[in-house]
């Protein structure tokens, strides 16, 4: 498929992966606190209470348990996502008979959805390993955790949260659609600055997070429950996303579906803001370096002639 394996797609993939890893490392403590709240490892306390408990038990280091597998997973996942997302835009625009170089909003939505679905189908075991590592205060690599879960629970358990993950493909679809729409407004009279990218990224992620957060709560429950700890009739997490969400709503009301929203908003919105700022600048550097390399190569080829 033309475009998918282009240098431009590779540049975007490297920039997106690097930007996401940097942003994740910067704000990982909020990610861990959110996960502990969602999976119910510490009940009856709020964000401050769970923070104090983690610090008393493990010290500041405890806020970074599970960071290593998270960095490995977001790096691999975002490389694949950006590679497919950018690569699919042009072929879809061509199929829709758009003028050369023009990509419409429908092509952006479609490429984001396809890239997200393929990405989650491949990387779901790594994402489940991340949540398990944080819940168990483990810092083993994502790949080692996947192997351990495979041995103890069987290969099928690695994809238990895939259904909710596919539903959550709507999160990056909404995020990138809002981000591209904000860029199209041309807020800045000149070129966009890092602050522009930061603000637009934060707004886009805020809309996507609030819209899809109940699915994220159910996803965390699905990923942490272990096969065999309870029979399927008494464990809604083993039945799927909808039964899991229904059980949470019946026990805790609408508030239960938004457990951990505050740390998630702080973490994911700020992380997305930094990610887009890092991503745009890293992509600019990579593109400039690539162009210079191509020009140098062209000059050398001319001299050889």
C-alpha cells in the first residue's frame, strides 16, 4: 500500500514514540496512582490517601513501580500507531479521490481508527502486563511479565482486555480529530509555537478522556483479574466489558465508572500536551536532518557523475 512504508511515516513514528516515552516518564506517578484507584488495590481513600500509603510503604520509588514495562509498551505501541496512522492517510485520501497532498477529516478518522485497532490487537498483552506490574508493585520488563502470565493463566488471558481496548480506539480517534481541528483553526498568525502545541494537545486529550473514561475503568479491571480466582458466574470481569461496567455501576453508581478520573486527567492531559509538544519538535528536527542528508547524498551523486 503506497505511503505506509514511506520515510515520512517512519519519521512520524520515531517522533511520536520518542515524544510519548518522554512524556510518560515525566508523569508516570500519576499513572500509577490512577491504576491503583481503578483496580481497587486501596479502597476507601482518595488520591491524597493513596499517595501517602504508597510513600509510607515503598517511599518515592514506589511511585515508579511498573515504569519500565510502561515505557517499553508506550514506545512500541506509539511507534506502530504513528507509523500506520500517518501512512494510511495518503492512500485513503487517494481512494477518496482527494487532490494530491490533501487529506480530509474523514480520512483522518478512518486512518486513526484502523491504526488504533491494529495497534491494540498486537500490543494488548504488553498493556495488560503494564497494569499488572503497577497493581503488583512489580518492575519486571513487559515481555517477562507477558511470559509469566502466559505460563500461569494461558495465552488467551493475555488478550482479555482486547474488547475494551478496541472500544477505546475511539480515544485516539477523538483526540487526533480534535487536535487536527484545532490546528486547522490557525490560532497562531505565524508558525505554531511549543505553547500552541501544548495547549491544543491538552484540550484534545481532555475531550477524549472524559468521553471514554468509563471504558478505561472497566479495562483496568479486566486486565488485572486473574483466571481461576473466581468462577465466571461470580466474577463479572471474566465475562467482558459490558458486564464489568454494569457491575461497577450497580455497586458504586455513576461515580464508580469515573473512579480515578482526577489523577487520570492530570496525568493523561498533561502527558498528551507534553507529547504533542515533544512530537512536533522532534519531527521537525528529524525532517530537517533527513532533508539535509538527502541533499548531501544528492551532491555526492552529482560529483560521481
